[in-house]
C-alpha cells in the first residue's frame, strides 16, 4: 500500500466512528493471523485487507459487533489465502513437471510445437484489455470465484462473466490447435 493510500486509510478511520473501534482490535487481529499464517508479513497484509473491507462495510451500515465482524472477514481472507497458496503450489508443481520432464521423450518437433503454443498464448493474452487479463489471471491462476472477483474489483458478476467470455473467445484458437 502506498503512503498516500495509507494516509487516506488513516483519514477514513478518523472520520468514522466505528473504524476507531475496528482499528482498536488491530493488534489482536495481527496476532491471530500471525499464529494462523506463521508469517508476520502475510499477517500484516491480511489484517490490512480485513480492516479495509470492514471500514468499507461500516460506511454503508452500522456494525453491531465490530470485533466479531472484523475477525470473520479475516477468517474468510485466510481461507482465500490458503486456497490461493494451494493453487500456486499446484501450478508450480505442474510447471516443474513440465520443465523437468525427460526431454528425450519428446521429439524436437514436439518441443518446438509446445514452445510455439506457449508463445501464441502469451501473445493472445497480451492483446486482451488489462481488466480482462486481470480477471482471467484471478480466475485461472489464483482460482478465485467469479463472485469473489466481482467483490474484489467492485464490479458486477455479470461484468466478470463478460470478461471471461471475452478471454475464452480470444483463446479459443489455442484449444483448436491443441494436439
């Protein structure tokens, strides 16, 4: 988070009544998250995200139990973090398998075809609008649901679906060329 974003967040906290209550639970929240994640830096990041989400929600309606609300948001973010970590590990494992596969099993033509396929994919993805690329990455690489993507980006689920259709249509030639 940049300094200006941090300052804005601090101003928002001072401007609202419930955010003061929310922020008063910050140290407990970070401790909870540090125990769950085993990493102080990740705990700080998740705590910051939880506080930001709680602050946004408090602007829309009063929060009856701020501490419980804040910790529920953090628990949900922990689930998202665990799922994203699991997906990253699976993706890295698959990439490792592909990179470390016995190259003697592949003919030079097969290896070249795979490299060309990857190059075509990179080219097609780079031609997508930035928002569409971001949504595709969040969906396919991070495994975030379309509903969650919509919430995180502040757009409708229908808009997320439209971006995914656009991305899949653009990548369709790759599926047709697949061996």
